[in-house]
């Protein structure tokens, strides 16, 4: 079986190379054509089968010139992994699975055949002895004594298992015939795929992809921040926990941290689950537990640069908990901030203080009596939790369903229930506000946490015991030079 195994090994090696190339480089190449859009101008992500890698970039899908000659581009982030929708990619996955199945079957047959062959070898002397006795008794029947007959019966009983080995061998022959047919089918499929993609010089194509990726990153660096113009359809990642809670990934840019954290409930919770990857989170496996020294209030928590920032229960104290050291690094009171359901969002849940992060840093959304219950936005120093600057939006916090920051702009939803939309925006860079009309589908009708993650360019929500992601559409004005 060494030759078939060698061929299967070569197929697996080729498959791994082709699949790896398609999953890592082709999406970037496809994303550069500047024309791919979803029918509604939004962008849907897949996690595992639903969730993208952190290396995906933004996609410019339309452009025009304004009266001043500036290039006006609409950008969707992150770029869709179109390779996953390529039928050849599906063929490759199916082919890989078939090759793996054939390989496993061949390994099983190899082990069983080796075992049976050893049994036959061990039985061979006994078989020859029985054959010799039978030849003697056939030639001279009178030489068969009662003792000799008993000895012959004993030897024959020892040979009885040989019949089952022979039956297994016959069955294995049929299996081998089926495997031979599968290998022939695999060869035909692989030949077809090779004919479709074999014309490319992969080394040259990879160099082109790297060059285009470099140009893409250079272009994207000029985009800076954008204004929210659309929210995609919801993508349910998992259903777990109670009606209220929060979940998140690290919002620091840049960061290679792929862990996911989940915090169930809003009242006096202390248990934080840390999952190794998004895939582990969707499957509910490979997690560790952190038991916070101080309980939390609300669901307005954020993970930023390896630390969890949260509101301490029945206080306006902010706590920084470092995951690696499993210790509290900092506690500081947010002066004047209401707490214990004094100024929550419309859904309640001790959501008085909402911590969040965007491209520009760490933020606190809250209100106080001097602000007459209107939302106050404060930018925080993540190292000291000092307030760097504050803005009074004039929007009553109890009328807000949820809120999130994108590029220094606070976006507020009009409800936490079905039919909600993003209908208010406050721009901290200009200290101005506007009313918006950006609908989104509140799939499970009760959102108790909604935060933007600048790394993933997506909204994370806890919706009635479901963990849901929305992608966003951002509008950008960029320079046309270069």
C-alpha cells in the first residue's frame, strides 16, 4: 500500500498548498477590483463559517468626485472573503475531505491486514502439522488411533479462527475495490481543478498580490475615519446565557489578540469567561474563567489592550482588571456620574455607565444631575482613567435604547426593542449633533448591549440571550492625490 499512500500524501500536500493560497491571498486580490457590492450596499460576514480573519481589510466599492475635485469613496469594512463563495473552493474542501476519508480507510485496512498476516504466519506451523497428519491418515486409514484422532481434533479447533480471518480478507477485498473507484474519482476531480487553476504561475501571482496588498494598505491609511451610513443584516454567532449580558473582543488597534470574553447578566456578576478564539466561543469550548474581585453593574464593559474596564456594582467607580495577571490595576471614581439605575438606558439594567472604545481611544458614556440626565461623553486615559475631555450631547439618556462610538462620534438608538434605528449622532470633533435615520434589524427584539469594535469594524450586540454581529457601512472623503 505504499504507492497509494504516497499518492494520497501528494494529493494532501497539493490540496493544503492550494487551499492555503486561496484562503490567504486570493480574497485580497479579489477585493481590489473596486466593484463588488452587496445588493443592499451592506456587507455580510461569516463566522467560522461565520467569522473572518483579523487580516481582512476595507473594501472601496464606489467612488465619485465632488465639486472641489476630491475623491468621494464609500467603504465597507471588512472586505468580504469572496474566496469562500468560489465553487472551486468548495470543490477543494470536498476533495480534501474525501482524500482524508480514503486515507483513514487505507490506514485501517493496512493495520488489519498486517494483523491478519501475522496471525496466518503464527498459524502456519500448526496448519502444516495438520496437513501432514491428514496426508498420513489418507494414505493409511488404519494408522488413525483414538489418541491421534483427539490430537487432530484439538489442532483443528485451534485453526477454527482462521475461517473468520479469511472472511475478513474477502470483505477487505471488496473495500479495496470501492477505494480504488474513489481514488479514480478523486484523480478526475483533481485533474479538473488543475486544468482550471494550473495555468497560473503561483509565485508570480503571489508577488502581484503582495504588491497590491501593499498599495491597498497605503490607500486605506489615507481613509482615516468615516461617518456611519448603514448597518448590515444581523449575523447570529451564538445563543447562550440569560436575557442580558455582554460579549467582546479586544478593541485595541493594532492587536493580534483573538480571544473572546463573555459576561452573563447585569447585576452583581463576577464571572468572566475567556475563550481562546471566536471559533471556540461559537462552539462553547476551550475557555477559562476569571472571577473578578469586585462585581459589575450593567453591561457597558469593554476590553481594551488586554484589560477589562467595567463599572463597579453600586458605585460610579471604574475598574481596570488585567487578564494576564488576573489582578486589578486601577480603580477610579467617575466624578458626578449617576449609578444604580439613576440614569440608565431605556431598558434599565443598571446601565448608567457605558464604557466603550473606538479608533480614537477609550470612552465613557454616562450622565449626572448637573447635566439634567442628558448623555455626557468623556474621553478617558486608559492608563489612569482620568477624564481628558467631556461633551454634553443634550440627548436624554433614559430615551436612548443603546449607544456606541465610531471615530469619535456617538451614535444613539431610539429603542432597545423591535423596530429600533440609529437616530441621533453627536460629533465630538465639532461639538455638533444631527438626527439620523439608519435602520437595523433587531432580530430578537431586546438589545441590552451594543458596542462597536474598531478592530473588526463591526457592532457586537447581546440580543435577548443571543450574541449577534452587525457590519457597518462608513462614508469617507479622501484626497485624490497619490
